[in-house]
C-alpha cells in the first residue's frame, strides 16, 4: 500500500478517517488526522446541532457549522487533506455540498444512496469527489452514470463492506450472506471495475476499503486484495481528539462482541450499533416520542418513524448512552483504552512502515 493523491496533495499515510455523524467527526478529529498525514473527514449530518438556532433553523445552523468546522480543522492542519462526508439521503444534500465546496473541501465522500448529481454540484471547483459503494453492481451503476451524463469519472472510490458501522449499503439478507472470503471477491471485482474507468480516462482512481478495519492484520488483508488505502472510522471514536463525549467513547470500551447488533433505522437501511435500553425498546416494536422535525432526511415521515434519528444521534454524541443511538463498526468491542490519533495510525501501519511519517 502506498500513499495516494487527492488533487495536488498526497497523503503521508494511505488512510481516510471515515465520516461519523452526528458530531463524532468534526473539525478537531479531522484536523488531527490530516496533521498526522491521513485524510481527515468532517461529517455534515446535523453538524450544526450545537448552534444556538439549530432547533429554529437547522438548515442555516448546519451550513454555518460546515464552514466553522473546516476553520477549526485548518487551525490544526493548515496544509493537510481535509474533506466532508455528505449523505445522499439528506434533505439538504445539495446545499451541504455547495457549502462544503465554499469552505474549501479537498474532497467530498458521498454515500447512503448513489450520488448521481455530485459532479454537477462541484462543477468549476477544485473539490474532488468520491462515491461510497458496497457492491460491484453499485460501482458499475454510479461510474457508468457519471461517465455518460458528465463525461467524467470519480477521483477516488470508497468500498464500504458489511462490517462497517452506522448505516449499511446492504439489505439485511445480504449482510447474512457475505463471508469474509466472498466479500473479498466482491472487493476484487469493484477494483477491476474502477480500474477500467481509470484506464478510459487515463488517470489514477485510488480504491479505498472500509468496514471492519481495526488493526494491522486487517490492513494487510485489504492490501493483499489490491486496495490503495483504508478508511477507518470506529477506531477513531476512542481517541482523545474525537469530538464526542467521553461517555460515548467509554461505551465502546465497555462493549462486548455480543452487544453489537444489526438494528433498525428510520432511513430504511439496516445499521450497526451497540444495544442499549433505547434500542431494546425499538427492537421490541415500541415507538419512541421525538422532538419537532429537524429536516434531516429527504425520505422521512415524522408521524410514522419508530424514532427520530437526529434526536438519538445527538443524545449519543452528548454522552447519553442509555437513550442514544450508539452507531459503531463490527469490531468496536476491541476498543480497550482511549488513544491518540498518532497511536492509532502507528498501530494500523506499524511504526517501522515506510509510508508513515508522523509529526
């Protein structure tokens, strides 16, 4: 695995820190990862939840915070690679993309749906774009669409596997179907598909693998499959630099393998989270009362949802681990201490690695 380019910048470690919302990966975490040589990613999902007018005007609060968190990140890493994760499922998707471009995003990574309109939204800017795909079929669909409609291709592709945290790009039956071996074959197919478009456009398109990457052994496995880099999210929750409350970080440290389950989400996708009293009520079929709508998801009927995902993700990031939605990856139970970003990257790549130059 070697370092990859995003625009005219090159990584010092072939790593992207995955976007985590609400409020888990903001300016402090993203800036710290960028300073360490990776790609720092800010999640725009209800990013303005701490703004004074968030309840009254969430759209304005979020746009203001998109700019504000980039400023915080740039105070930590002036020249590092910093971007945003923006979910296609968001009601204000287009305005978030435009705000991210205006804020100076090096890259926008977009999933939770196929980002069909992303090339148009960043047109004329220096911001690079990357779709998140989970199957070769979805990779073929989005790359073919961009090729035909916009006469361009992706600058980078993220493959998010079935062991990822948060919302998953699979039906529940698919999650049960995939083994490590069968998904490894899927990764190889996606890499081949991406390579065909790289050849067509006479460029390089780094392919980054995400989902269940927690230690050096995991990194070596995806390296052997031909990946150009890794995306790691959950491992960074239990860092000093993570923007979440210490009680959320401790909930991962205390979790066991059996505590982590596939859960229901109002988004309509399965998700992975730590079971807690709140989620036990949801899984039992109870409907959880919620606050007035904060207009987060394009496809949401407030009167029909089992719970409000904004309410519960904000509860989690603020440390209410009994009543919050505790999204995490499949290997979150492996957390045993609070680390620094420096420690995590050194552990993932090995302190003797040629590609690591930590400041």
